């Protein structure tokens, strides 16, 4: 009788150990961001949730079936394991709810921004930008903001390869917003082709110290385009992301003074 009990206990203990290990692996699998099935293949979040519930119940039944008859599972341990599994499932549900909520908020904000963008057509906007667009009909305006008086300001115009094709120099530039018109010619007086050109501005103050004024683009919004769900404003031949806009004004046509 004693021999039978020892063998039976050894088998039960072995099965109980396997059951405990399997239960632990199940819990870790639920917490893991990438879950796999018994063959090591990844499974989806929904499948993982259903599989976790079924496996937990099977493991629990197996554990109760093969537990040591002289040392059955205590009520406290049984309730604790159920509570642990329930807590993990609740955390999983909360996480899914948060993900859905954030995605909805993003889509809602994107819709609001796109709707607001259409109201900007015909208005004048200002955006942090360091480029201009040259075509056959325009003379691009280069705008920059100087935080202080500058003895000299050098405006470099670069092509798409980063090569400086023209440098325009202005002297005795006051602080604040300033504009320089580019005639579309390079340093040798040759007309440049249509396209995008980047701008770099450097300045020297009254003490001979070098500083860098900030560049910006200001002009009338002629249209809106949408790319990958985001709105871009068409301003002076450029496509400006809505997020880059930092000022909006009513557009006013510039009138030239007539000479008398």
C-alpha cells in the first residue's frame, strides 16, 4: 500500500509540476506582445484571447484532477489563480479600448484639420519655411525675420543639388520681417529653370558677430491637396503642411503707387 501511494504521488506530483509550468507559460503568453501557438506560430490578438481562456480552464481541470489527494488545492490558491487570470483579461480589454480610443481621436482630429484647411482658401498665411518656387510667370519673394539690426544680410539660393546659384546681399537691414525679391537669375545672369529652390540666410550685427535670421513663407492660399489623409496648402507654388502654418490673415492685393 505504501509503495502504491509513493508511485501514485510521484506521478501526480510530476503531472502537477507540468501543470504549474504550463499555467505559468500560459500567463506569460497572455502578457507577451507576440503570442504563439503550440507549434510556435504567431497568432492574432483575438485568437490569443480565446486560446488563453480555453487553455486556462483545461490546465485548471487537469491540475485539479491530478493534484495530491492528501494535499488538495486550498480555496485561497484556487481563488487567487482565478483572480489573476481575470485581472489579466481585464487589462487586455482596457488596452484594446485605449487603442481604439486613440485611433478614433486621431481620425477625428484629422477630419477637423482637413475641414479647417478648406476655409483657408483665398486667405493669406505665414509658415516657417526655407524655400521658394520659381516658374516662368513669377519673381519669388524671399522672406526672413531678423531679431536685431544687421549691418549685412546674405541670402543664398540653392538648387535641388544643394549648389549655391545666387547670393543676394542687403545692407543696413532693420529688425523684424524683411523681404527680398529674386528675379530668377543665377550669379551669371542666366535664367534658372522652373522648380523648387532652398534658401539660406546669414547676417552680421553691429558688432561684427554672425547670426542667422529665420526664414518664412507668406502668401495667398490658392488650393488644398490631400496626401495620405493630411492636408497641404498650395501657397506661392509650394505645398505647405497645415501644421507648419503659424499665422493667418485676410488677403489684400498689393497695389502699386502711380507716379504723378
